[in-house]
């Protein structure tokens, strides 16, 4: 299915499907509860952009962020046609990426990526930084300064911890050190260039996520 077709009808939902959510002490004592996905509205993308939107995230109660393959990232209002409110990231080539595949935004940072290339900057002010490595990022999310990826950040890091598929690093420290959060167990490690091994992300109590082999 093409990207355009999958985004032609955008369902704005409670995006519970993130890679990282930090549990509180109280939450750790409760029984595991799977997140629920609730539809709160449906909007149609304009024809001119529905073939190039590759990622979306919540921006606020009445808006979302839309990442365009080559055109950058905008904040769009939840209304017919998803009108643009403001631009939060320039076209991909201006931040050092051939295209944009993923976007994530916290209260401190905006991050865009393609494969293992990651570009980021402070939400307010600052300049774009670029990390170019031979790795593979299937998906990522951020909270505060912490960036968590599904995949592996680079070959050297993966070789130190074979089987690692979820990694965490600190944007304020330039993503200089990666900590492995979870690894594949009981099945072949991922091939370089993919998440490999039939790994899937499933719910992990409490509120984090884990892989399993299939």
C-alpha cells in the first residue's frame, strides 16, 4: 500500500503506540493494563500533500505535526484540509537528510531521521545538528532529553551488545553514548540494516514496550 493511500484518510487518534513511556512508582504497583486507542476525529488530507506525508505526531489539543518526505515538518490545525499553522522543520536537504522518514518532538527538542541519519535542534532557537552513522532506525520517540530508538544506532554500538533492538541516548549530550534497553533473546540477532529476526514490539508492563520473536 502506498504512503499516499495509507494517509489519504487520516485518523487522528490517541497515539498510545509510542516506543517509550516512563512509569511512575504508583504505576509500577498496578496491574498491567494495555493501552486503548480511541478515535476522536477524522480529517482528509489535501490532494497536494497526501502522497508525501510519512509521519504524524500530536502537537496539542487541536493540532498535529505532519512530516513531509522532502518538504519538512509543519504543525497543522485539526480542521478540514488540515491547514498549516507554522513550520517547525525545513525541507530535508536543509538539515542534511536526503528525505525525512520519522519525526518526534518533546518540550525541548525536535528530531527528524532517515535510516540511521538523525538531525535535531532545540524547539526554541539553536541550530540543527546531524549524526551520520551506518545503522538502522525503524522508529523512535523522545521525552525531555531522552531519545529512544527501535533498531540500532550504528554498527559499532550494536557489535558491543549483539541482539540489542531498543536503545536510549541523551540529545543534550549529542547522542554520544547509547544504552541498550532491550535485546532479542532466544532467536537470531537482527541483520544489519533491519530490525530482523521477526522481532515485534509488544506491550511491556508497566507502560514500556518489549520485543518478542515470532
